[in-house]
C-alpha cells in the first residue's frame, strides 16, 4: 500500500451523484478508502444502503460497507418541523411514472454482497480512536453518523485530519428557501460537525453549481469507453433530464455534487474560492431551518474557528479529474451498450 495515500472514509446517502463519487474514490490512486458508511438522506436508509452495495459490487470492490443511522438526531421529534421543506419537490408523477433525480434503485444489478454486522457509528468510533494515522472524513449525506460519534466521544476528533463535507449553500439552495438538502436533513448534526474543532471544508451548492455539466459532458464520458464512465454518463444524463422534467431548474445542466468533495480531498486546488469564515447552522425549526450562515468578519475567522467555505470550483479541472479516474476502469467490449435507463 502506498503510504502517501490519504486515508478516507466516505459517508454516503447513495443516489446518483454519490454513486459516481464512490467510483471516483475507488479508482483514484491518491486515496485509500477504508470503508463506506451509509446514512438517511436522499432516500430512506434501506435504499441508500442497497444502492451503495450495488455500486460496490459493480466495482468488484471488497471495501466494507457499514449501515448507519436511519433518522436525524432530533429533527423529526417535533411535529410539523419539516413543513417548510421541499420548496422544489425531489420527485413527481408525470404520465403515471415517478420521476426523481435520485431513483430509489440504481440501474445496476441487485447487490450480492451485504453490509458488515457492526453498525456504522461504533465502527467509525473504533476506527478513529485507534487510528495510527489521521483520517479524512468525507460526509456527502446527512451528517448524523459523524455527529453521533462526536457526541459519544469528542476526543476522537483528535484523530480526524479534516472533514470535507458536501453541504450547505450561501446563495444557492435546493431544499427550502434557505437550505441545502444534506444540512436540512439533519441540522443539529451539521452544527455538531462544524463546531467539533477539526478543520472542516464545506463544499457548498455555490461551489458545485459553479462546476456543473451538461449533455456535452455526457457524450465525453461515454467516449472514454469504460463501464464506470458509461455508468457515470448515465447518472449525469438522468440528473439533467429528471431535474428539467420536474421543473427543478431551467438549464440543461446538473452538478455531480459529491464528486467535487472527493476530488477536493485529492487536489484541494479544484476549489478555487475557499474562505476562512466562521459559520453556523440554523436549528430553530422555522423557515430557515438547516440553513448555513457565515460571517466574514475577521474576529470570527481566527484559527480557533477552522471552518473553510468553498464558493467556487474549477469546472474544467474537476471534469478532467473525473475523466482520468473513470478511464482506469474496465473497458467495454462488444456493442458497449448502456447499463439501463435513458440513452
């Protein structure tokens, strides 16, 4: 094993962009993926876990998968708290068919492998507590698993090199008028993570939407000629198609949000506007529930507040990185047909 590889743990709520992020991490030569933990988020936990296993089997990977928390820490204990969510619906029915950006089952063969017996939270705690080298955590779903570990034993934060999370939005939002889905799905967990004292790089919707892709990139991915690139192309195509069909956006483009977080762990320069700013998350349960708030004032941005907010990303560099890693996959032979879904 290359000792220079950065040790990471991916915490996912696998839908379409999580799937591409997992493939990117596995195919990279700069990251050592120690394990994948699943959490509620884009979909209920049974689906995010099953989809994760489908991706791992597709990649012929033996990296262990651990099933995590099915619910937010406390958000759903208050009746009606989530009433202000879903400004843009995540799925709708068109001509009798459910259309969603994140389908409940990825268009991959059913999983043959299974999750590990140990729950994600104790595995995360044990892995961090006894780590000989610091580990980078990359949560790209609700932060419930990581927040639970940090509340169980705050001392394990000393074994975390950095947390690179996909979440939050400053000027771009996708779940309510002020919130992004991952922070909205467990605001208290996001707040705990941001206040744990570890360096946290927040890959916001502002950054991911500054580096989104269209149908031209779908075609470029398909020309790579590996099964991984073909599947990534299919996921990108579906995200663009579904988002336009349900009216989530007007442009024929889509961000592969979680891929940007993984690529930032490999090469931080893919994030081009990162600001050292103090931040917080609204947990009030009202219209701004789950919103990320930042302060650019100097007194709130000192080293004891190690939070860094990404506003922009290098779209061309991100796509070049994605293509480079996906090209390392398994070459398609014969007809090279798509794996399923829209062509």
